[in-house]
């Protein structure tokens, strides 16, 4: 191998290692600030429109970080208790959650209110979002089978718990909460995910 070829190979290796080192450093800083990995999620549906569109990238943090003034013991502010605090275009926090019984990607929806185990939450619910139910008995997760959050996508005309998407969201099912978003940047992640 000639001296020029060796020099080019070393330069390439140095550039590649520098790029990897920068990537690792950026990842470490993002993890340190957010407290969660991955620190960004791509929006996969239109359920949070117009605030979040499919393909937007949402920067998330651990639920206990950067809580608003009305944050509960888990660091989440529900829309009904927001006291003027809001994230991502509406009152309260938008949470990323995953239930043990559900396959697929986590859901990113707004935490609307908290319910206690056994609570008839129908009486506290906004009648517009209970999917035409006339009583607690007509809702799958009412009375609440356990304590947790009632959630809803901003563009959905029903609570997740009214349609059977998820039971009340237990705090340990919450993986993160959204802080801000970058339009369209999540498209790349969604395209790569299709290939895998």
C-alpha cells in the first residue's frame, strides 16, 4: 500500500471515528437532559392534529422532569387540573404510554384527568367524548378497574378509555411526556421503520 493510500485510509478512519464520537456525545447529552431513551418519538397517526401531524418528531422527557405547577406525584399535569399550564398546543401534558396488553408502538395522547380505582368517572367526563354512552355501565373501563389517567388524542372525539383503546393509564405505563415538536423530522424514522 502506498503512502498516499495509507494516509487516505487513516483520514477516513479518523473522520469516521470523529462522526461516531460526536453522535455518541449528542446522544449522551440528550439522555442527560431528557432522562429517557430514546429522547424523541415520531408521531405515527393523525390523532393529535392539528398540534402534532403524522411524521412530526416529538422531543420527550421522563415524566418527572420539567413538571408544571399542577403536576401530580408522578410529574404529570392533567388537562383538567392544568391551572393554565400546557404543552404541545393544549392544557396539561401529552404522555407517551404503552399498555402491557397492547402490541405496536406506544400511544402519544393528552392526559385529561385522573381516576381512582373503582371510580365511576362517567359523571366527571365531558359528555362529548364518551362515545355516545349514557352511563358508566356502557363504558368498557367504567368503573375504573384501577387508578390511572383518562387520555385522549386532541383530534379524537372520544377518550381512549371510552373506545377500549386502553384502560386508565397507570403511571408506570407512561414512558415519557412530550415537551415540543419538530414538524416532519419524524418521517425519516417512520420510513426506516417500514423497511424493518
